C-alpha cells in the first residue's frame, strides 16, 4: 500500500505504509530507506574498525544509530532539496576553506609590572 499525493511537486515524496491491510508502525519516504541502509553500512564499518560494542549489542547500537541519523537527515530533505543535494552540501561544508586560528598566549611577568604607591591621576599623564 502506498500513500500518494495528488500534488506533482510532492509526488516524489510517496510513503510506503506496508502491505495492504497490515500497515507498518511508521511512515517513511522511499528515500529514507536508502539513507538508512547507507548509514547502516557506514556505522557497521566504523563499529568493526574501532572494535566498539562487541557481540549482538553492537548490531543493536548500529541499527539505533542509523535510525537516529536517518531521522535527522530526513528533516532537511525536501522536494526542493533532495538527499543527493544534502550529501553534496555536507561534502562542500567539510571541504570549505577555513581561516587559520592561531592563538597567541601572553603571560605577564610580575617582575616587569610597574607598581607605585600613589594612584595615577588622569591629569598627571
């Protein structure tokens, strides 16, 4: 069963509701399933390389993390901004030149601070 829109702009945002007569507990756009699979593979690779969460718990963490990442990603995916454009935008943000942030640390040495018993007045300067 599909939920289809009569608006041509939103026709790409159809949702799969589940088999006829047995709807799923959630509504997701077709794009969300692809994004979820991509995040799942990415998180599986990261989990394997870092050795985090051994055993079955690791797969549960991967599924939950993929669902959470998909939800946050699909919040910015619209008919005017498809998932591929969001991915290109994220990549461009990572590759954008950033200004150098060099910090200068200055420490005052108490031996070089001038201390006088009289308070200086503005007209004496």
